[in-house]
């Protein structure tokens, strides 16, 4: 019935912002499509009113990111960013791939998602070494620019994917993040060290192993909008 209230207020033509106070992801497709702004407040404490008011009135530029995935419908559950590949990954050009008939495959809001009063773009992702040994480290960098008119904070997220392994692996795993502050028009280079433990996984005998092969590196502001590069791991002597 709360959605019906939102629709009635929306139909008045009065500018509308929805503040969510909830403890789990919601299926709010109509709200997401029609309401200009949504503030996810979760279950805030005694200063909730002051904190939310500061965000709504523009005294504070929010920078929070979702620690969960919001589905489009309950039929998508379970839905999480580090799922394993299907036998027929989605391809809009191919009829016989894994997809829904009445909904996109993508979540409503992906893990790591979050907006602010400014906008950030990611570019120039670069890997230091194209090839490393199993016990070696690597470094990746990316350039982030504040394209908006306001100073803002951004959570830069690093994901990795092991392309080929003896045990099925997730399509991506969060391996690091960094929060940066950028003034309007400012550009900053962000670097992450990729160390051996980030490349390891429990093998068939449940012991941690690193296998030679290709690793895809992804960086972005959430788990869906990412730019990519890659490197190879070779067996040591």
C-alpha cells in the first residue's frame, strides 16, 4: 500500500523524492522508473532525521554504495554479483541463451551501486605486467574524473575474474576498494596492488591454490559498470 501512496503523490505533479527505510533489498520497479531520486537510508539511528535532511537539502553529497543486490522481481532470487557462469551465458542476439521472457537478466540496482550529486567517469585502465609468476604481484591503475559541478566522494571498486580453473569460479569477485575525494573537474589516478592471495581459491582438496591462466581485471563505481584489462599467470619453476 506504500507504493500506492507514492503513485498518488507522484500524480499530483509535486516534485518527489522517496526515502527508503528497510532492512533488505526491495523490488521497487515502478518507483525506480518514475521517481527522480531515491535515498536508501536502511535503518538509521537517532540522528536519522538530521542526516537525511542534510542529504536532501544538499548540505552533504552522499557517496554510499549498496552492499547487496536489488532484484527486479522475486523470481530473480537468488541474485548476487559473484554468481558462477551458466552453460549458456546471456546473449541478446542468440535465442537459446539463459534469460527471462518477462524481465531483463540484470538487477534493478547492482551490488556496489550508488549515486551522488556529481558524476564520475573511469578511463585509462592499465596493468603493470602482462605476465606474472604464481607467487608474484601486479599493479593496476585507473583514472577517475569528477565530471560534475560539486565536490564528491567515490568508492573505486576492484574486481577480478579467473577465466579458466579446475573448480568453477565466480564471474567476478570484489578484491579491493578505495574511497577518494574529487573536486569539480579534478582527475585522480587510483592504483591497486594485486597480490597472490587475491588470485587463490580453494581447490578440489579445499587447499588454497593459484592456477596458471588468464585473469580479467575490472574497475568501476559498481559491479556492473566496469572497465577491463587482463594479465596472465604462469607457473613458477
